[in-house]
C-alpha cells in the first residue's frame, strides 16, 4: 500500500485515497457533482438577469418586461435554493456513509491488533483515532473537493461573463486580486500548521483524561490532585493555544478579504461612473451587475479558503487514521488453516521469549500438560508465569522453541479456532456495560438463555443473580462497578463454562477473593477443572495442592517441578514459599 506523504500543504495522493472510500456510493457522488454544476450556473446568471431588468425594463420603463424578468429572477433564486439544499444534503449523507465504513474498518483493525499495541498506546489516543479523527473526515465531502470545484466553476463563469461584458471594467475590478491570492496562500499554510497542532493536542488531552479518570482512585488515595491538575492545566493550555493560533489566522484573513472586496467595488463604481459620463457603452445595469459579480467572485474565494482549511483538517485526520491502518506490523499474523477439534494436550519445547530485545523473559522452558490434567505455575512476580499463557493464546509469538497442542504447532491453527478452545479467568475480571446474560454469552448467538442459566447455576452464581433487579437482565455498570469482586468472578466462571472450552487457564483467579466467597469460588473452580486441560497460576498455594504437576519458576526458568508432596520433600524454593504462607505466628 502506498505510503502517505506527511507535512504537505495539500496531498493529492491522500485526497484520492479519501475519495476512493466513496466508490460504493457512485450514484450519490454523481448527483452531488451534477447539482454542484447547476448551482454554479444558476448563481452566475443572476447578475446578468439583474442587468437586463435595470437596462431593458426599469430604464426603458417597460412594465410588462419588468414583470416577466422579475418572475424569472425569483424563479431562478428558487431553483438555485432547491439545488443548494439537495447538494448539501447529498454531500452530508455521502460523508456520513464514508465515515461509517471507515469507522467499521478501523474497529475491525483494532480487533485484529496485537495486544502490545494497546500496551503501548493510551486508550484516549485509540478513541481519538476511531471517533473524532474519523468524524472530521466527513467534512471532506460536505465542504471538500466537490463543493470547492463548484466554487471554482462559478468563479470561471463569472470571469467569462465579466470579460464578455467589458474587459476594461474586468481588469480594473480584478486589480487587487493578487493581494487576495497572497493572503489566501499565507492563511492556508498558517491554518494547516494550526490544525495539525490542534489534532495532536486533542489526542494528548483525550489520552490524559481517559487515563486519569480510570485511575482517579489512586490520585485521591495518594493526595496528588494538585500535581495532576497542574499536568492537565498544561495540556489544556497547549490545546487552547493551538486553537487560538487558528483563530488569529481567521481573524486577520476574513476582514482582509472584506477590505479587498470593498476596494474592488470602489474601483468599479469609479470606473463605471466615469464610463457613463463619457458615454463609452457602460450602463447603470452593467455597473450593478459588476458589483454583484465582484461580490460573487470574492465570496467563493473567501469560502474556498475556509473550505480548503476545513478540508485540511479532514486531511490531517485522515493522514493519522490511514497511517494507523497502514501499519501492518500492528496486526496479528494469522497464517494458520487448521480447524480440527482440539482436545487439549499442551507441549512447550525449549521456548524462549523477549518483550524487549536482550531482556529474556522465558529461557528455553519445556513442559507438558497432558489432556485432562492440571498444571499449576507459581513463582515471584516477573518470573514469566503470565507470559506462558500469553504465548499459548498467541497474544505474542515466541522467538524460539515450539508450542504445540495435540501434536500440532499452535500457529497452524487459525487464531479464532485456537482461542475459542481456550477459556481464561483473570484476576481482574472485565465486565462490559450490558446485562449479566450478555456478559456471560458475550453476544454469542450459539449460547442460549438456557445455557447461560445452567452455567450460572453450576458455578453458584445464580444465587446472587436471581436476587438482583431483573435477574439475568440486570444492567451491569461499566466494569461491573455495582457488583462485588466475588460476584464478578463467578460471572467470569459462568462465561467460561457456557463456552465449554477444552483448555482452561486461571490467572490469579482467587487472589482478590475474600474468605466469605472463597468456598463458593473453590467449588466453581473444581467444576471448571473437571475433564479439562488446565493451567493454573496462583499465589495461594492452597488452591493448587491437587494439581497433577506444579512448576516453580524463577527469572524465566523452571526451577523445580513435581507434585505438591514431592516438592515439599525436595526442601527447595517451593517448600520455602509454602512455609512462608502457612507458618504460624
């Protein structure tokens, strides 16, 4: 795919790509073009018609012709209004259709992006790309190339009619045009830079607000409200200054256009009246028409400058969006083709992995989890436990070694097929806004209401769900804020059970559970582990004592392995950890 050239005052390559998004809506594009042409033609004819009214009807005192020309003038205005309405409506609809398609494409892109993209990119930045940047692109259709082309056509028609009427008056009236063109060029470049600064400031502001709203509890706990407010105030001032720079350019340019237009009109009146006095063919109607021509001539130029800069804002936004969509390195690589049934025999052979080059997280680890058995992984923070499950799910690709399921490398399975057979319960349960039933099924039509309720009963979640207003239709607040930690955890267990995966992963699933809920949670875990291949990561050694094998990890290596009893006999790191947790004071 062609790369976008950034930093240009106007990028035709980028423009072609934006308008290429309108290919599915050719009918709307052609209607917009036709109506734009008709608007330009009818607009340019008005001064000529006014001239005839003055010279042939008013000056000649022909009341009948005056009536008919007046009716024709009114009719022309009504037709032009009709064209203007539908042209504006069609271009707006076209823009919204393109924005809808682009937003769909962007969200689909985010769904396929690697997790490390979201690790490195603030949420506010992602939201800015997917929402406000894309919405700005719609202006390229309502105020963009089609409309600007109509303005240019009107200017050309006006120039033709002016020179057709009097080339001397035309040259006089356009004597100040170079001043306007110079001002418009300076204005365009200034606003281009301003728009770029505004979009960057908006992205930074969104990212900051998003992050700090999510972390407001930490801000208040540690009493750093003033420091965080100062940071926000600095970013907010930068955003304000970027907008003020654009406002300053507008504040100078538009009054300047009015002055230039007034000078041009003054020249017409002076030259025209001089021509009338010496009787060189200049009429009162012609002077009136030329005044209208000049206003109609300079008005599109002024509007074009404004529309051009609106379009520039859309170009800046589209540049940012396409730059993101063109970065294929962000996307997950899914070259797998296998969709055979997965039973769950997991094998790691000499697997090594680094998030950052030169800083190994896993170093040539090997282990097997036979189908239907449970392997527990313990160790200090940073020992590589979570990395193992990230690699198994192919959230990241291992650099060395082989990971296989049922004797087939995991990269031979399609990503969707692989992950649909792996169920995960995390320490930090994420619930979406929506009903409890929707959070269990995750909108999967294959999971019926009966399956949802059966899964909830099996893990013991039905007890609290049925007490909630609306039961399974109870609306969960963002991130499940109205539910307790234990309740959220039980919903996540029901979610996994409803999907019935062959492989189960529990990542610190009980570390935040209080003793009152632990018994219910442990029963749910026991049910989930039944007849499934499982990998359990836990700090509480009491939850993994029945595992078929326990791996004790340290700095990316397997330090010890065995059953709970055999590891205690070894009197190594595992026994030390066990005694630290269960020693009596």
